[in-house]
C-alpha cells in the first residue's frame, strides 16, 4: 500500500510496484469481531454480570426485589441519556482516537481527532505507513456536504459513499439496529457500558493512492458512559474490504476513543 503524495512529491519519488510491495510483506491474518457475549435486554440488565461480558455468574442469583429494579432503572437512564446526547442538534464534543488499520499486506498506525458540532464534523487523521512515512487526511462535513483532502492538497467533494456512511458515531440509534446495555464497568463506580453500531473512520479516508472500492461490512463501538449516558471513552471495531492495486483485501480498523470538550464551543467551517 502506498501513501498519497503531493504532485511535486510524486514526481520526485520513485514509484514502488505493487507486486514488489506484496512480495516483500507477509500477509497479516485479520481475525473476526470480538464476541459480544450474550445480549442483555436494555430494559432489564443483568445484575449478576456487572462487567457486561455476558458470561454466567458462579454466585447465586441476586434477589430481584433487592437489586433488579435499581439496576434496570440505571440501565434505562444510561440508554435514555445516550440517546438524547446522540440526537441533540446542539451537541458538541471531541473524540481523540488512536489505533491500527490492518490490511493483508500492511499495518498502519492511526492517530487523530474528530470534532462534532451538531450535524457538522471535522476529522484530522494521520496514518503511518511501514517504511514509507506518514499520510494525513482532513475531512469536513458541513450542512450535509462533505469534503476531503490528503496531505494538505486541494479539497474536493467526496461523492461516494454518502456522508451518513462515512461518519455516524451513533448509528445504532439512527438505523434501527439493536443498542445493547452491558451493565456497569467492574471496579469503576458510576461508569456503564453500551454497545451499538457506529462509524468513526471510514476506510475511504485512508490516504493510500492505490486503495479503492473501500467498504465497511461490520462496525461497532463499545462506549463507556457516566450515569447520565454521556460518553467518556470507548473502543471502535471495523471490518471491511478494499482493493489495493486492484487486488481485493481485508481491512480491519481498531481504535481507542477518548471523549472531551463536551458542550464546549466548537466551530466547524466548510473549506
């Protein structure tokens, strides 16, 4: 996989043949999505599995009258709060992310930020290519129209996929898929886990000149929230595919997320 360059840089740099790149790299096995365990009904979260793993507890079942009602109420409050946060047209927040973008022949290190102000958003992401330097992507979504540029080149409109596919941090609340409340975080008072479909970094934003036909097949986020449903941190897992120099390859992106600047002024302008 080759990082994008400016026109001047491409003219000066030697072009690596895709066959040579493939021959020099050993394939990287991309595993399936982690098991989500048993689904916990959002209306009656399991008090016997506070870590949200879905595994059976070896202890005796808790007395429903003693703990089930408060646990259910806490779960509903978290889900209602997160749903309200996801749908608030005036919400603002920043997500700092880091992790890996794994491909059949390469593993790219990823780091960046996502700013959200209502329905507008901005992404700045850096991808480090093994032995080939780094590439940068800037993405803006303003008033329903999106733009992208690579390595501080010229901005251009992103015709495909649609903006709602490129970025939707709370897709599970919008697409009718199931949102799972997984209970409190073990050892962390006042913190809770929620799993849902989400898209934070579509592979179309990877700044590789020979990567095309990018597609997501599975994408989920495990969020840790406070008791009000406000997200604190999370992990995002994506599985998809794309063509590298015409060859179909698997793509897997795994990111750690940290939320900040919630409710603070954030201005996002079109390029």
